[in-house]
């Protein structure tokens, strides 16, 4: 062949090879895109909110990963370390605690993508983009997956507040000693037997409580709020500032948190008292209640990670989501399984880090469009997250209080407290001595969270699981829980006197349970993790399946399926691989046992 022909042939071969590589790169980029983003890749498509998940956290092999984990343990605040050690968190730090790789974030910024939210737990950032830029984003070598951000409608509003007449919250003539202290809050606290707990000397002192809500206007002006302890600081994750107030431009959008803060920690002796009035508070704004479009569920997990880093003992959050709208994923009842929504997964991880998470069950008990069910994160497992329903002043369930069960048959809500005509501080800023009455599970949840703070002060060696045990097993329906009020209305004094069943075990399993024998963490090159499925002797025969999910709620593989006779066991193992036998990226994984109408979950950390 002549030299010119050779040259042309070589050029053609190079061009073909280049085209093939480009085609391969484009195919790889599309494989990393969630199918729901297909329309958003078209030129001129409107920008969409997407999660950009990274392939790793920048570790360069096992030795570097071990060094990073050791540094993360050294970086734990004393409060964070104390809480994790008390809760027997093992290992003390894991892959989720590692920060995002800064190089990846900086490269996205340099390419014109502006992250507006991020999560070290889920190893991802949130950006707005569309069209060819979306494909270019997915084509980057450090990007593992690009998926739409979950979008959720705010919960429906209940009837407007009813102002209390001036002076109505003052104690009546010839009051009892309790009325002298509690004023008109005596009723809503007595329903939980909180005064007896306070009389025992427990008022939430030195317990860190993080409240995640939509804003906390005038919390330094009202008489019941100006003296509470805000020792952990405040953060507005939506605006990216450290103030959780806006008393001028958007005052009406910063009210809900003021109410829930008062319900939990109000402190005006003789007038208004919350159950945890001496707790140390941290205030996080994670909700924009005035948005005319569905709210992006980015900020709740950021707030939970912040609470973890500060050493919070409790997260109290009166937020929740049911209806999801396009272009975000659609959350259906079939997905209320404790693993699907980002807030549910974040709440589950928060519990795994040793925090007690208390959330409102929801106000959809008469909402046919969502099946009258609880929303997210109330669907998380009850040994991790307490979902609180609402009763009236007589202890009768409020019709608006969301119901259970979850799709996999677990009882929800877990507990209930007064959520009808709850006395709350005025949040308008115009009456610093005024009060009003509001209804909703939003106000039942902080009452239980405040009681939990008292229990944690009283029993400093109890794990969150044991606090949950005490509250449930001494509540009004402890012997006959149902899907309307769960285990019922807590009795603070009975919970204080409760003797936990075990020292370290999670809440008593049902007849079908999953047991982990280790090792945990699991190293891919090391021995497999050993698991055992156990069916109680008195239980009827049951079918089961064991599946593995990653921290993003995605199914990794099914490990086993079968049936057991009463008293039977089934042993299995897992090497940290997916259904094709490929080693998984390091991180947190959930091994889920489903059967007999129940679900049991163990957490496994995978390392290289």
C-alpha cells in the first residue's frame, strides 16, 4: 500500500476509534442517568433538580481509607462521641461519616454547576441543570449516578389558630401547686404524666435536642421562649445562613417552628411550661412552608447530619411528606416501607448514629388521596423513629391523625399525645405574652420529644432503643397496640420506672427475626458476614426473604428466600457483593428480613 493510502487508512482507523470511544462514553453517561430524567436531557428542556452521587469519597486504597476513618473518629465532638458510645454504635465511625471529596465538588463548580445542597451520608450534592449539560454531568468519571431530587407537597393546613383570651393562661384562684407551676399547660402535660417526672427532678437538663422545622420567629421575644437554652446554635439550610428568623420579609413563613419549640421547651413558670423546658436546643430550618411549588427534600437530611455532628441526643421534627409530584419520584403507599424517601433513609441513619428521632405521624387521617396513611419519615422502623399521632384533651384519637400500618405491616403511629387545641405561644411578634390553640400531630410530637429528654436525663445510660422500649411498653395500649394510636399515650412516670428487657439488644423482635453474628464492618477481602433467620417456637410457620439495600434505598441483591417451621433457623452469609458477584463500593448497607407481616433490619458497614 502506498504511503498516502496508509496515512489515510490510519486516520480513518483513528477516527473510527475516536467515534467508538465517544459512543461508549455517551452510553456510559446515559447509563448513569435515572430513566426519569430522559426528557430533561433534550436541548432547551427546563432545568431540573438532581442529585449527583459520587463514586467514592476520594480514598486511595484500603490504607488511605483506614486513615480517613481514623481521622473522622478523631474529629468527633465530645458530645457526638459520648452519644455514640452510649448507644453502642459499632463501629464508632463508618464510611458515612467521611466528608465529601472536595476535588469532586470543586470540579463541578468549575464546570458551572452550583451545588445548593449536599449530604455526606448519601455522598452526593444537589444541583439544577438540564439538556446537554445533564449528559455532560453524568459523563464525569467521579459521578456514579444522577437522579431527580425528591419533591414533596407540604402537609395540609388544619383550621387556623384560636387565640386565648387575655389572661386566660394565668392560674385560677386558689390554684393547686401544679397549677401554680404549669398554668394552662397542666392538662396537656398531665396527659403524659409529665408533672410526676418533673417532680422526680428530671426536666431535660443537659440533653441536646435538635428541632428541624420551618422557622422560629420571635423566639427571643415571647415570655415563654426568651429564657430557653439555645446552646447548640441555629442554621437555616434553605437560605444558607445562621439565623432561623425573618421578621420582616417573610414573617408568615417562619411561624410553625415557634409553636413546636414552645410545645417542647416553653419556660414561663406559672404561665406556660413545656415537658423538656431545661433541655439544650438546636434550631434548624429545613422547610420552606410558603413555596408555591413542591418542596425539594434536600434540606432535612442536611439538618439531621448537622444534628449528628453537634452531638444531639434527640431530633424532634414536625415535618412530613406524602404526595410527591413530577418531575420528582412519586411516593406511593407501596413505598412506605421504611427505606424509600430521602427523609426516611436520613432518619434511619440518624438513629443508627445513636439519636432518638421523634416525628409527627401526619394530618392525613381523613385524606383519601393518600390512603389516610402516615407519611415519610414516619414510616421508618419503630425501633429507630417514633411517629406520634394525635388525641384530644380526653385522650380520644383525632380524626385527622394519620393511620398505619406501613406497607410491610408494621404498626404506625408508634405513640400519641395531645394534638387537638394544644396551647402554644403566640408567634406573631405583636403579643409577647399571648397564647393560642392549634391542632395537628405537629404539636403532639414535641410533647413526646420533651418527655423523652426528661427520660434521657434520668437514665443517662439508656440507649435510644431502651427509651423507646420504656415509652411504648408503659403506654396506654402497651398490651394491644393498633394502627390508630400505636402503643397509645405514654405515661412518663411509668416509663421512668420501666426496667429494660435487655442491655444492648434492639427492641424485642417479633416471632421472625434476623440476627447478625459479624464481622461488622465487613471487609470485601475478608470473611463474610454471618446472619441467621430465627422463627419463634410459638409462632406459626412463616415464609421469608432476605434482601440487601444500599444507603440510597436501592435493592442490591436478594440473599435468600424460604420458609421456616416453628423454632426453626436458617443460616446465610454475605461477602459484600451484588447480585452479579461484584464487590460493592464501601458504605452503609441494610440487610432486611421480611416475612410474617413484619420487617427486621440490621446495618452492615462494607469496607475495602
